[in-house]
């Protein structure tokens, strides 16, 4: 008689198949996902469960059942930004952010980048587009030859955010000092969100001093992320947010499997433990921060 596979074996098999994890215990106090990519989640991973019906509705419904009652859907190029803006007009639980991703900007010809930025500016005027991003700098994936175009695009997005009074959502990978340099040179918008914050406590203190919001993803749950947890620990409750960056950065214990907004409770509980804070109290603060940054969803 064959033996029953162990839980660790079943988990490894699920990771290999790319299966969504089981839903965690729902949050008692609802929060929002400050940064998700529903389009990429559907394209790259599908939806949790058996599927059927509209995949966007399935992801939004799964999130709501876990206590994630609002989402910010983020564009990374003109096409996904248009899709995001359109989705926000059709779903009261979704707001949109629009931008050319830092790693997309250098691959466009100069004229193409200018045209793309004009499209982003047109979308920025829409009332349910509440963020300009994700924009910023990425020296991990973009080499030296693409840095100028990346920085020019970042500066253009800063200007758009200021013209339209929208939150600036920053992608910062291995570029902490240059991100602050450009923001200081251009003058930061009133509201800045450091998406998937990846710095240490010293960098967090620099961002907090400037009034920025720090949004933490599933990476804060990783065993190796001690410096990141230290950053989360010193972030004031009035400047902290939580996100998935789905379908990426799935929190422990499901690292390596597809991510989606319904898994936010894992990250929120980890943040609360790191901060020595009641999870309901933290969720209430995060929820209030979302309304300050993005305005009302409904």
C-alpha cells in the first residue's frame, strides 16, 4: 500500500505546478492591497480555485473573503495602464495607477517614450486614476546604457503626479540614493509611496522624514529579511501600507507560488508581529492611510 505524501512533499509539488496557496484566516479589520497586477496575475498564474466565470471578479471576490476590500491596480506600460484605468471605472473596489515601468522606459525609442508619457498624462486626468506609478529607478535589471532614459522617464512621471495631484508610486530596486536624489532635485509630490519597500532602517528613516509612505510586500516575511523587518519596525503607523505586487513576492510559507491579494493577511500578521502590535490596530491604521493616499474608493 503506497504511503501518503508528507505535507512538505505536497507543498513542493504544489510549487512545481504553480498552484495558488489555500486561503489564510481572514482579517477581522479589512485592509487594502496598495499594489497589485490583476492582469499579470491572470496571464501568468490564472486564478485560485477551480476558475470559471470572470477571472478578475474571481480575484476580487477571493480578496474580499480574506478581508481585502479594496485594491490598487497598477499599470506598467501604456496598454496595462489603459486596462487598469478602465477596470477602475467598472469596479468600485478598484482604483488605478498608471505609468511606464522603469525597465520599460529604456527599451522604447525616444519618440516612443515621449508618446507613451503623453498617453500616461491623459490617463492621469481620469478621476479613478489615483496614482502615477509604478515609476522610479532600477539598476538591477537596467544597465548603464539605459539609465538616462530611465531617469528622464522618472522625472516626467514626477511632473505628471504634481500636475494632477496624484500619489507617486515608486519602484526602487538597488537605487535608493539615486531615487532620493531625483526626488529632491525635482521636488517630490505631496504624496509619495515607496512600493515594495526594500531598504534598511536607515533608508526607511530618510523616507519617513520626507513624509513618504512605505508599503511592505511579502518579502518582509522572508527569513533573510531582517533589515527589512527593522525598517518596518521603525515606520510610523501613519505611514505604513501593505501590498502583494501580485503575482510576485508571495509571503512565507508559500514563497515561490503565485501571489494574489487574498494572501495579504499573511503579510499583515507578520508586520504586526514584527512591530509588536495588535493586528487589528495595524490594519485600522493601514486602512486609514489608504484613504489619505488614494482617496475614497466608493
